[in-house]
C-alpha cells in the first residue's frame, strides 16, 4: 500500500532540507507518495492569512505530514503557524528522541532519552493582554484532561519501548495550582504502570541533572513551555539542533518535523544539515509501518557520519545539503 504524505517545505532552510530528506526517503524504497503543500507566504501572513485551510485539510486527509520549519516573528505579528497547526489538528504529544549519532562530536556519550512534551496548552495558549499600560498578563492554562492524556501517552510509549523510567518535570513548588494539577494528574496515571520507575524533578534541577549526567534519564514528561526549553537543551547534549528529529502526534494524525528553526543566517546557501528532518522522516516511516526503509536510512546515515567525509559545516564538514543527501543515498545501495 502506498502512503500519501503531505510535505510542507516551510521557510528559510526548510525547502532545502525538505527536498534533501524527500530524495533520501524516495531512494529508500518506502512506498510514499508526496502531496506538497505550502504554508501561507510571508506576504499572505502579513495580510492576515494565518493557516491555509487547504494545508490543514491535506494533513487531515492524509493523516501524516513531514514539515520543514516555519518562521514566527518575535514579539509582534501574527501567531505561530507551527502552534496553530498543532492546535488545529489536536497534535497533543510532542516526541523527541535524543540519542548520540556515531561520529558527531558532543560532550556526552551514551545519551538515549526521549522528551515527551504536552503540545496544546500551558503558556502557549497565546492568551495575553495588557492590563494597564506597562503591565501585561499571560495566562498559563493547565487542565486535568490534557495532563492525563499526555501522561498516558508517555507511560504507554515507555511500556511499548521497554523503557524503565519516566520523570515528570515541573515547578509545582512555586506554581502550586497549575503545575500541581499537572503532577497530580501524572501521579494517577503512573500508578497504572508499576513496572516503570516514576520520578519527579523540579525543572531547574532537571536542567542541571541533564548537564551533569544525561544518562540518568530515559523518558522526560513535561508541560509545554518547559518541554520546549528542555528539548533544545537535550539536543545540545548530542550535537545540536541539526541532529535531532521530532514528531507531533494526535490520536490519528501525525506531523513529523525537525526541532530547529528556519536558520535565516544560512538560508539559501545550500549548506543546511538535513539530518534532523531525516531523523523525523525515520520516525515517520516507523509510524507508517515502513520499518525496513527506516532501518536502511538509519544505517546509511550512521555510515556517512562514521566515515565523516561528507558532512555539512554545522557538524565540522564542508559538504552541501545535497552532497550529503547523495552520500546517504549512495550508502543505501
Ligand atoms: P534556528 O534553529 O533557526 O537557528 C539557530 C542556529 O542553529 C542558527 O545558527 C542556525 O544556522 C543553526 N541551525 C538550525 N538548523 C540548522 C540546520 N538544519 N543545519 C545547520 N545549522 C542549523 O533558531 P532561531 O534562529 O531561534 O529561529 C529562526 C526562526 O525559526 C524563527 O522565526 C522561529 O520562530 C522559527 N522556528 C520554527 C520552528 C518550527 O517550525 N518548528 C522551531 C524553532 C524555530
């Protein structure tokens, strides 16, 4: 059976890494057919076009998308399309496996953890207003429903993957009601998984513990904002944003995307590293049941990194995006 996947190239380096990842996935023998749909252009966004209905409709119909990064203006302008897409499609779980890639220099070895981030609420609800000039209020929304749902997702994932520990990350010592509700919801779910060790770690301590010894963690379960911050910290433990993939999952729709942004400093130069989007593509192939193709790409990717001859500048090489992609394709044959 051929799977139709919506391909959203995105902004900045997005089209460069999306087309490189697509070429590699096509060469892997996976039965994928692509439906390429663009997000609104910057000009359209300035005129109030936020999320194209045809973009959301395409992902809903195909149930799976591979997405490049999309720019969001800082401190002004329309809301984030990325956040809008996650909300419109009810993609409540963000999953980011963080693992060393052979040959990629990093400060730590043996890192193999997974971040599970709640994706729909918290301070990302976008509910902000000016109370009086000079004073703004930003609402942090935490619900029992969303906290229980993400906790169930994390423990089920841990059980299926044979992981032995889940750590809930919080700041309930200060935000006693909101993070407190998150924790009490997670505790109730944790009780159904006695074989999995359950820990609670305050977010600032969790950051220090990750930097001291990341191998002490297996699955980290976080509300939205801490999840966003800590997942970039975790990417830094294994070589940076260019080498970590991610999935946004709902009950029957999934959007796979890299954790990095549009990298305006290198956009258009043809030197972006497509590895992160490719790792997201591997997660996508696993999700679609194309496990053989996923393993072929993974082995070829590891071989190219181990050889170290054809890497992009961010990981110490001098190859272009497409030279790297062709090296991975060559390593598959
Ligand atoms: P960024 O991830 O775009 O860039 C940070 C640094 O990492 C830059 O030096 C960049 O060159 C480098 N980098 C990132 N991806 C790379 C790759 N694949 N290969 C080589 N180097 C890479 O983060 P920044 O500058 O904070 O954000 C830029 C824009 O991206 C913003 O508009 C932001 O809102 C958006 N963004 C979108 C995301 C998404 O669509 N999911 C996620 C994060 C940011």
